[in-house]
C-alpha cells in the first residue's frame, strides 16, 4: 500500500532563517506531488505541485521554493523565513490522472 | 467570489441527530467533487467522492447538484467521533484542486 511521510511534525524557526521540509512517498511510482499551506482559520492554499522529477509549478508567488530531486521525494525550502510563513504545511500525492489527494501528517511551522 | 464556499459553522448537534452541510462552487467546468474530514491539527483525509447520482457510505450520503452548483453531505445518527471539520473539494483536473475552508461539526453528548 502507498504511504506518505512528512517531517518534521513541528518546527519553530526565527525570522530570516532557512527552511527545508521533506516529503517522501512509498508504494507508488510517478505520483503527482503537492505542497499546501493552511493558515489558522483559513482553507488549504496550494503552493506547488509537481508531475515529475525536476518539474515544479508554482501557484502563489512567495519566498518559498520546491524541488523534486527524485520521483518520490518533494522538498519545500526557503532561504529566509518571514513571519507570514507560519502555518500548517501539508504534502500530498495523487496518481497521475486522479484528483484524489492523500496527505502527509503535516508540519506545524511557527516563525518567531 | 470564492471558487468554493462553505459555512464555517460551528454546527453543534446532539448525538444521534442528522446534520447536513452544503458547499457551493463557482466554476461550472468543475469535474470532480469530494468531501474530506480534518481533525484538529491533523491532515485532511478523504471521506468520499461525490457523484451526480448521489452516493452513500454507511451513515454518510453525498449529493451533487450541477445545475445549482452545490454539493452536500448528510450525516445520519451522529456520533461523538464525527466531530471534525469537513472540507468540500472541487476539482478541474489534478492541477486545479480547490479546498473550501471547511465546516466545523461538534457532536454533543
């Protein structure tokens, strides 16, 4: 069966520090991969999605970036965090032509 | 206008009650529809897909009305464990999956 791993679960970072969140999927190949952010009291906002290695689409301009160095690995990064980057970050995967998303357990990021 | 709109609630209902949530969407080109459940500080989990003919999974029934552009979720015989936020999801392909803000349900003993 397919599983998705996301870490860390909780992260507290000072403003201006770098960020790296990692997500890996097991049990499937060629998945679509997604990064979402959920701010307190708000809906899920799609940040990036990827349909293959090295292929990244950005939905919202910001100081975040994403990379997909391997088929089942998706990384969210920032060189300098802002206070507004605080939120609940979720990685998700789907099969190539299916919109059903399956989420990792999320990372609660607090930027102080 | 938001692409997907939901009443954020909270809906406070007694155990055993029947509760219904609606969700409206603005883009008539939307193709696929889902309900997700999200517990506090946890990831969303797929509850069920929504089909035009309506579909049922145990105590849960989902309906789609394309003409009026809304979907609904009906929960019968509410359990305490049903307390969660229910997210409406509308899709126009894998790169256009939009989540509503969610409706919070609290089932009271």
